[in-house]
């Protein structure tokens, strides 16, 4: 009885210790994320402007109706989805190639692993200003190099051209975020046992077969996590777009983040900005859920313990029959 009581007290102590660790973190999340989200959704049903904060009349779904009737919302959504698709896809392919290179037996690979982190360390605002200078039409380095190699006939207005503004921002974002993708994939590769690679080489597998049948399947969870983080981060990307293009030219780089900011702090309509944020949140949740669902296809669900017991019982009976016979 004493041992049992001692066991219960130890379990209670462990649970109390877990609560001490979890409660502060949960409280921080509630106050910094939960309450602002609820406040924003609540505000989206009111006519709230910075010009008259005291008077906030209820307007039903007028903010949402105005957004859905406005073609600018769907244009911003299209730009956002296009940007996220291309940046995450290119980032994953280049990050995988870079991680495979750094995981191989090359000279000075430790030095290279350190150097690739430099763009990730640079603040986003500094990165935006740097790439604005590189894309500058008159004295930008990009135009100079491309003209020297005769790839373009004259200087290009990268950030003011309707067709070039979004690709220019994608290049800047790629330079900034590629180190994170490659480092996370490299960390996953470091956890793959060398015995699996050696066994595959003994069986005569080439590099492509090893990549498709060992590396990628073993990196499934890493790929799922790092790409989902990249999707979320780029879906709410604001500094690069606002500093480099401001959403222009002619809204060709206006994402949902830019659209929400303009509605709330340029048009001074906080209710509309909150409604855009609420729709933005719903879309992000749907995309994340769909992405997790796609990655779960083909995974075997764990069987319940009750079913396992039912399967074991017939075997035990047959075993008894064989013994008695």
C-alpha cells in the first residue's frame, strides 16, 4: 500500500511539474496570439475606422460582402498563391540539391555549411534594401552583369515592370530563405544511418535510386515540416513586398498581407482590414489541413488495442487445442 501511495504521489508530482512548464507557455500564447485573433474576428463585424474609434456600429457582414464584391481581394489571393507556389517549389528543389552537396564528401564542407547561413542571418529589411540596389535600373549590378553576358539588350526596370516585379521579389525571398530549407534538410540527412546507404551500394543501386528509395522516404517528416513552415511564412510575407514594390506596379505584387495593411492603415478602415485577416486565416487553415492530408496518404493507421487482443485470442485457443491433442 505504501508503494502504491508513493507511486500515485510521484505521478501527481510529475503532472504538477508538467503544468508548471505548460501553463506559462499557454498563457503567453493566449495573450499574444489567441486574444488578438479573437479581437480581430470580432472587429470584422463592426464599422471601425481610425477617424472615429469611439463609434463602432455593428454592420453585420458588410465588411465581408464589400471584400468579396471587390475584385482586388481575389487579385491579391491570386498573387499570394502564385508567389507561395513558386518560392516554396524552387526553394525545396535548390535546398535539396544544396543539402545533398553539403552532405557529400567535399572539401571545406564545414566552412560552406557556415557560409550559407549568412543570408538567413541578415534581417529581412536589410535584404529588401540590398536587392532593391541590385535591381536598380541605372547602376544595379543585375543589369550590368546581364548586359555583359549579352543576355539583355538594355537595362530592365525590374521592380516597376508588370511582368518582372513579382519574379524579382521571388529571387530576393529565395536568397533570404534558401539557407533555412537546406539546413533543415541537411539535418534530416545526418540522421539517416550509413548502413542503409552501404547496403544499397552493395546491391548495385545508383545515386538516383538511393535518393528515391532511401533519402526521400527517410526525409518525409522533415520535408513535410520544413515545407509547411515555408508555406506559412511566405503566405504572410509582408516586409519584402512593402519595401521593394509597395504592392505595385498596378497591384501586380499586392498580396493578402499588403491588401490587409492598405485597408487598415492607408484607407483607415480597421473593420475591413480585420475581415481580410479573418478570411486570410481561414484560407491558411484550409491550405495547411489539405497539405497535411496529402502527406498522410499511404500512411498506415495504428490498430486499436482491442482489435489486437481479439486477434490474439483465436491463436491462444488453437494453441491450447494442439497441446491437449
